[in-house]
């Protein structure tokens, strides 16, 4: 197989019978290809001796691509046959490859899992009991704050996606930029247990509008939409978890008003 001008950086010589693979990847003074590192790690994990060949300059990289008629690096060769890049290598081994356009609930589940752990830890630290009533209150308040933080990372993107389904935002476009701040403020006040007269009505309002909007879009109009709950760059489906988040806000508001 032609090596071009790439430099070999494999460690140790393969023993007889060892599976070998050749990996071409970019290793430049200002850039090391992360997918090249992932491909090397995957090959080693699968028991391959890796002939690790570095493409040190843009000229070397362009020459390699032209020679092998490929558009990207890294590139893996096994037994003289080109497998392709990192994703192609995963497919070669029968592993799943993430579809960047596929919808997933993972971001929301991650938020709820972390805020639940935070609430349990706070309850243990303050009361010596992770399962106190305050833990449940803190879980909802912290979840609201975490979700608001994700929206505020790119408020323009959130507000645009929000317009796809929120009934109030469709009538008052600026509501999309008000919502994250209202969610953050209400969540902070609820977590602190202060100014219930302000936080509870705000949570009740935004949660109520949100719940009605989700029900209409998903269960009445049967629309297949993406939820803006973790920001406008996510692929979270609008549906049950989105509705659950709004119902949690409503329940928390009603609970605090009742206890107030």
C-alpha cells in the first residue's frame, strides 16, 4: 500500500498472527484529529496492532486524499482494504453510529437525572435524609433552573424553535425571550423557598401555557415537532417528557401555594 509522505508512529512490531490495521490521521502542530484518536482507540480495543501514520501538514493531507480518492481523514485500512473513517470503522465492527439528525430524549433525561441527584445530595447535607419533602421541591426548582440555563445559551435559537408550538409565543413573539428568564427566576425562588407569592403564579402561568401548547400540538394536531426545552439546537421530540416538565411546574406551584 502506498504510504505517501505520512510518518509512521506505531509502537512495537506486530507478532505473527497479530491483527494489523493502518491508520492515517491528521496530527499537526495546531490540530490533532479527535476522530483519528477515537479510531485508534477502537482498533486497539478490538485487538489490532495499529500502524499509526501521521499526516503532519495540510499538503500531506491533501496529497493523501487525492491519492486514495477520499474527502476526509482519518482513514483506516485493514488487510489492505480501505474501511473508511471512524463511523465506517464502527459499522465494520457492527457497532451503532449516531445519527446527528435523530431525535432523542437523552438531553432531558440527563438534566432530570443530574438535578434529582443534586436535590438528594442537598437534602442529605441539610437534613441528614436524602428523601425529605424538600428534596422533591428542590428537584423541580433545580430542574427549572437547569433547563433555563440551556435555553439561555442561545436564546435566539430557542425563541425561534419555541414559535413552532407555543400558543402564547405565536401571539406575542417576545414571549420566547421572556420565558427562559421567567423559568430561571421562578425556579431560583422556589429552590430558595422565598417570595412564593411571585414564583408560584409565574410557574403556574408558564407551566399552564406550556402544557396546553404541547397537548394541542402533539395530541390534538398530531404534529411531529422538536421541543425547545433544552435549547434551540436540540433534537428532543415534543411529547410526553415536554408535557411532564410543564406539569411538574404546575404541581410545584400548586403545592407551594397550598403550603404557603
